[in-house]
């Protein structure tokens, strides 16, 4: 199913159109937290080239409460008629269940990424993002790690702009 959706998006890129989002707030979803907790994502386009965002997610059950919260900064590098290309930085605090110690531990995540956000013609208020880059994180029993990222829009973010 995911492959069919990706093929559809690649074929239909001729119908993409970037929107001027200055002063608008995007509300949506992101799965970028390293502790794998889905998050609510907010993004406010401050100026033509700068946006400020945040992510917040949690999962609570009888045994544990896992959370993640962070701030994200976006800088648009350049825009094209159909896409906005940007660089972004994510700084997040989170916790996770340490499988070795069987208890909740505190962690962090610092991401530096390049990405793009696009919208379809007629749906300019709906933005889809792709990102790639590097992440320094401590979010599992392996301890601190440095790794590459490649997030498609179902993981990076989908925003509805008000």
C-alpha cells in the first residue's frame, strides 16, 4: 500500500504548488521522535524564510509513561513554483523504556536535516514534508548514537495550515 501511495505521489508531482504560508499555523502529525511515540506537530511560518515548530507526544499505560517534546527551527533555503526547500534543526527531550534495566530513562534528540514541503493544487492548506540528515540521540538501551535520517512524509510531517 505504501509503495502505491509513493508511486502516486511521484507521478502527480506536476500538480504540486507551494503556498505562501507567512503568518499561518500548521497543525498536524509527526513520527520523528526517536522513542517512536507519535507526536502532534505545530509549525508557524514567521517570515518568508523562517518558521518555528514544536512536537509533543506521549503514551501512558499501567506500567509506564513515555513522552517526547521538542522545538524545531526551519529556514527556507529557496522555493520553487511547486516546492519549498528548507533546512531544519530539532531539539527534543524524551524518555524511553531501557530494556536492559527494565525502567524508564531520560533521553534526548538533536537532528539537523534538509527537507522539502509541498502541497497539491487545490489543497494549498495541506503540506507534506520529506527530510534527510543526521541525528544525535539517546533514546534506547544502546546509549548515545549518531545516525543518518531519511524520513518520508508519513514520518516527517503532514500539516494542515489554518
